[in-house]
């Protein structure tokens, strides 16, 4: 398939784009390369190959939630610039 100026104008209209003359030449070259790549893919023998629904075969490969304590409450508050007995103290940011 050859990409013509009419094809580029039609695609530009559908995509609501505007191209200048020099840009149209570059777009035509790029579209020709893309179509050449697709034609190359069409040369592959796909007889008997089932279509894929998912790229990866794994299904929800998730780890189990495990509760572990890496740092104690006191250690977390140790370097806080302002703290209460159990909480970090921060400036008020919501006004009534």
C-alpha cells in the first residue's frame, strides 16, 4: 500500500492534526516504514497458532500478606522533629 498525500490529509483530519509540507514528507516516510514492518510480519507462518488472550501465562501471582515488625513505635518517633506521646505532630493545613 502506498501512502499518498490524500491518505495523510484524511488521517490528519480524523486525528484533528495539521501538517506543513515538510512534515507531510516525514509522516509519509514513517507510515511507509510502519506498513513495511506490518507486511514483514504478514510473511510469518501462523498456521495452527492459537490467538493469545493474555501476554503472560501467570494468573495473579501475588504474595501472601505477612505481618512483621521491622521498626517499633518508639523507634519510628525517635527522630521526629515534633511528636506527641504516640503520634507525629504536624502543622495544621485545613482551615475551617
